[in-house]
C-alpha cells in the first residue's frame, strides 16, 4: 500500500495482511477487529536488533503501546526486554514467558505494591523519577532484604522550539528529574543503603520524526555520566528511551528517520565518547521503543453502518469508535483510512468517519474522500500502537478482538469482549 506499511497491500483489489484477505477476517471474526502482521512485528524488532549488532545493548519494548500476550511472547522469544509502567504490565510479561531480568520499570507514580512485585521478581532496573520515589523504593527494598537497581530519569530539557514534537523532555513536564538537580539527586541515591545506582535514562517524547533532539539528549546524559564518574558514581548503562516516530501516511508529513540511521549516529557518538575516556568501563545501551515496533504492524477493521449526508458535512458512520481507538479524539491524531475492497470512484464524496459513541469528539478521521457504501469494510492503518491498549468500555462497548496474521494463517489472540463481561464485576446493593 505504501512503504510505511510494508506487510499490508492490495492483491486482486482486496487489502491483505501478508497473504490473508482482510475482508475474510472481517467476515470470520466480525468488526471492529485489530489485525496485526507477525512479519511486520518481527522485522521492526529486527531492525533495532541488527542495528545493535554485537554491542552490549538491550531493546526494552515499551509495552504500553501494545501489550497483547502474543505480541509480548513473539518479542521475548526474539530477545526483547520490556519497559513497564505498572505491576499489571509486569504480570503480563511473566504470563507471556518474558524474562523479568530484562525488565525496566518507568513511571512517576510507582506504588508500594508495584515496587514489591517488581523486587520479588528481581527486575533489571527501576527508572526513578523523583527524590520521594528514591526514599520509598529504598524503604520497600530494605523491608524485603533486597537491593533495588536504579537509574534516574533525567529531564534533559532539549530545545523544544526547533522540535515541536517533544512533549516530555521539557522543564515543565511532570516526568523525570530536572537536569540541574540530577547530580544532587544521584548523591542522595548513592547514599541510600538499599539502592544500587546502575544507570541513567531519559525519554524526551513520542512520535519524533527527527533524531536531532534524541542525539542532543544523549549528549546531555553523557555530560552527566562523566561528572558522576568524577565523584565516584560509576554508571553501567545508558537508556535513551523510546520516541522514534512512524509514517502515518498523512500528506505533507516528513518521513521519520530510519532506525538504522538513528542508531548508527547514536552509537558513533557513544564510541567517540568512550574512546576518549580511556577508563575501559563498558556501558550498556538500552532503548525503550514502543510505536516504532508495533505502530505499522496493525490495522483496525471497521464496517460502515450508515452514510449520512448533510448540507455542511457528510458522515460515514462506522462500527468502531473513540473507545476502540482514542488517538484521533484525544490528540486530533491523523490516521489513514482505506477501503478493504475499493469501489471504482463514481460514488466518491467527502466524509468525516465517525463512530456510534454519544460524543461529538467521537471521530476517527475528518474530511476524507471515500467511495463508501453501507456494509463496506474500512481499514484504519498504523493502529498497532496505542490502539487497543488505550481502548475503554465507554457506552458499554466491548473491546475489539485481536488477531495476528502469519502468512495465510490467522491466530485469534484476544476474544471480543461481550456485554456480560463488562458488568461481571458489578453488584446490586441488597
Ligand atoms: N519510555 C517511556 C518512559 C515512555 O513514557 C514511552 C511512551 C515510551 C518509552 C515509548 O515511546 P514511543 O517509542 O512509543 O514513542 N498515546 C500516545 C503516545 C504516548 C507515549 C507515552 N510514553 C499516542 O498514541 O500517540
């Protein structure tokens, strides 16, 4: 279809995932339906892995992007670690057979229960975001007779003016420790008895199309690592976070820098720095990619329910809604919409693609030329990241089913939620 969704293409007038017709999947499993390509997933992961080559590097997939157990299992078997943000995500990693020794734990609000669970499984590292969290983690680890490995999430405050996509690396963000406070915070951490200071991390934002801000952040981390070494605080890993963007297909949007180019530049910079240091201390490099691993791996299939033509607007009302895919409603995100079986264009018109939810904000796409009829199946493309993981049950709508396509084989990896599932935990008062 386009170079950005390489495993989704038209054959004989029907959109396919690998060699499976999406029209067949819609018939068999119903819609809304998330469809993922196994080959696309593995090739995205392999792009990171091969750019790392034989280096001491770990790709900790940011599973908030898509945490289906089957996806985690495929990545774990490929050698992935995981970036988690809750105890629940750790339980998913374990359920999928992932190695907790390759798990890093991000997030500003880790609870005592989350810390206990993660410590009991000896995760690789806690990415700590505040002094208060350092003290809490030290206490919890001490009470369990354990030592927690920690990294500080530093906020490198890279220039947002030239890079408007950066949302989390600025001073005003709730995330991380301010760059200017980092040295002092490391001193606090190093003095706490139940913590082992092992690394440094950052995550400056998501859907970055240019790697310049990432490389600027790297320079700031390097600066801190050198300053810390002078004080005898020696770090063993550097975690640059995730954030690399994907091509959603919007006209006029710049193409994202390819993974191999970005990692090549990053490693070159690290090599120059290490060879200038001469202290022989090796440093492991950790990545936390989410969107760039799963974004273009999935589509959301939805069926056209009604066409509603008006004086000012035409609406293409589909069976998927903001509860299935929140990105347009929440961020005004642009998502591609493609007919699974395109008609010849004589009925084409301009539509907003909207769902059945009772909110004006419930739209999936605006002002698209579509030649649609009721009953047609549409594919919302690049929906593999932050799709089902952000879905809700608003309007008592069950979350969509998920399938993984492997050539012409199809695996149902999440059943569709039924209405009874949605109120099963509720009780009438006696
Ligand atoms: N590491 C940390 C600490 C993060 O907070 C995130 C994403 C990632 C890694 C992965 O970032 P990625 O490689 O996917 O850019 N729901 C939004 C995106 C939120 C990103 C949150 N943090 C969306 O749909 O665009």
